[in-house]
């Protein structure tokens, strides 16, 4: 049988020809995947150490998730929220229980979850806290990445995300990440929420100082301000706990979830909070045609059930220790610093050696796919189904790249 798929150079050329250049992908064209492995159109296999920016925490085509999707595809895919479907209640209940919250509001993308949280926090501020109409403020952190909608990029400090998209939505105060005093000083009577990533992924997997998150929780409680935890990348097993906040015993007022919630099959996001917060919404005030659709709920419910076993959190802890131990051995051998938690790591490469982009290109040549971020920093985030041998193989190839 003749395989008439495009080869890599042709497929890359066509992608560049017909697509707006909002991404700069590596010249790899994937055609199939399973577990922690990807195969390109030329038949070459790669270890996936990006996992779709943590959207593939359970690996490619996890059998239980694929089975749930197939079963639902044969029955019902979309109703819109104009009607109730038979997958909706289970998904919302089981996700709410996983989060320890009363209510869930399903959406599609991470950015939609963030926009939902912003709207709910403002409405809560006006209806519950008593902030004068139109004056609500939200405190955010430098180096944040919460998405790329017009509102969100307005409080980004990354020039690529921020510049040339104004005018921007007012009402946000930016403070240094990890600086509790600055955060506290930015809060006043108009402040309705602090929106923060427990670990800043896009910034290079930056873990805040120990005690920072509990301090943020304490300040928010004392000042009657909602704590919104963006766990879209850090949550759902990635760091070794169900949520990154769990490592310091912090319970936010609202979890913002996405990426892995869709099992790498469909876009699924949600916010989870108690009734005194999410209960401020009324019919017609917020929604989405595809949010909470039957296919999304069927897959999302199976994701929650996988997490409920604790297996993936345990794998992230145990295998993450192996990954970080191996990475720390390379500090001084081409790496300047290593950060992260669980199966998530940010690596600063000696800029005299290469950029992050060059490192990822050279890793790809050696069969490992990763992603650069700023300057000479790259991120590693393998699926949580990765094995010890696969981690060792990636470390071997990284060491070879650094050695030149």
C-alpha cells in the first residue's frame, strides 16, 4: 500500500504557507502517538517531553480515555447548555469532589477558565463584598501567563504577548512574583481577587519561595479577597499532588483548570468554587456553546476517575525525583540552574553555549521533543506515564546536547 502522506519538508512548507505565523514550531510533523512516544510522517519516533504543555498528562491515547470518547461519540456529542445531558451531572459532581468545592462551571479552554474567574470575581466583589460598581481591581504577578485573550494580555509582562494589542482592560495591578509584601501593599478596598499561578510555567517553571503561597492565602483571608489559583498547567497530577497548591496545604477560593482535564482528546476547562462565590452567576450572564458538552464531560469524568486513584500523582512524585536528580547532575555541565516540581522542570542553559531554541532543535535531532521559553530556558514536562528508562534516555540525550 502506497503511503501518500506528505514528507516532513513538504508538510512544514505547507503549514507555513497556509497558516498565520503565531507559532514557531520545530520542523517535526507528527502523524501518530501512543503513551510517551510520537511518530512523524517519515516514521521516526520521538520521546514527548512537552506533553502538550501538560494537556497530555495521561499520555497519548490513554486506553480508558479513548474508550470513554468512543463510547460517547456513538451516543451524543453536543446539546449546548440549553438542555441537560446525561454526562453533565457526573462530571460536575466528581470534579467538584476532587477539588473539595460545591460547584463547577465547565468551559473549553484555559483562557476561558481565566476569563470566567475574572468575571465571577468582579461580580462577587460588587454583589457580596460591596465594591462600588466599575471599580473592582485584581492583583496579578509579573511573569504571569494566563492566556492570550485581549483582557489577559493586558496584564502580561511578556512583550510578545502584550505589545500591540491595546487598548487594554483596566482593573489589574501587577506585583513581583514571590513578593508577599508587594502583593499585600497592592490590595485595597477595591480589590476583589488575587489571580496567581502556584508555579509559573511559561516563565520557566518558576516555583515561588517556600511560605509564599500560604502567605498569599492568609492575606486574602484577612483582607476579604478571593484567591484564584490558575492550576491550568500545574494541576491534575503534574507536580506530584493533585494540585500544586497542595504542596503547601493551600486551598484557594477558586481552582482554574484546563489542559489535562480534556485527556489530550478534547478541550475541557472549568472553574471550581463554593456556592458563595460561583453562586453569584445567574442565567444568561456567562456561558459557552460547547462548554460542558457531552463528549467533554465523558472524557473529563474519566480524567477525574484516573486522578482519584492517586496513581498519577505518585508516578509524578517518584519519577520526578529521578528526573530532577539527573538534571541537577548536569548543573555546571552546561546547565546553570534547574527548577520545578514533580515531572515538570525548567532548565537554564549557559547562554554562551546555545539558546533554548537551539537546544530543542538539537534534542529533536536526538529523538526528544521539548519546548524553549525565554532566552536559554527550556521546559521538560513528559506525560505522567513515562518510564524510568525513558527518563534516563532523555537525560542521556540532553547531556549529549550540552556536551556539544
